[in-house]
């Protein structure tokens, strides 16, 4: 069985997505709000950003290398979609 595209779940795994509880609950107290962060931007964040997600460019490589450098120095944390833009 072949897929033409990755599923949302597969993309979440590849991008290192976490759903983190905010400590805010619904009025009945049963469900907690979550915020979503990831180690790498999801496709919709790439689409809204300044880097092309359809082709790997020198600008993409430069961004990627800087991101790896931040990982190695321990100065980068998972980020929400708004900050990926």
C-alpha cells in the first residue's frame, strides 16, 4: 500500500510535535487546553514563511545549519507555529 503524501500523524512525528497542557480547563473541568509546539516547522508554517518548502535552496540550507547550531549549543526550544513564520 503506497501513500502519495505523509499523514498528519507522520508529519507530527517527523517535525517533533508536542501538545503541552496549559493548565486551563473547560468549564466542566474535564478537558485541558493544550498548546502545540515543534522542533521543526510543519508544512503549513513553511508555506506561510519566507523559505520555499517545495525546493531546497541555499537559503533553506543556511537556515537549517543555523538551527542545528542552536540545537548543539542548547539554545533552542520547541516553537509554536506563529513563531515559525
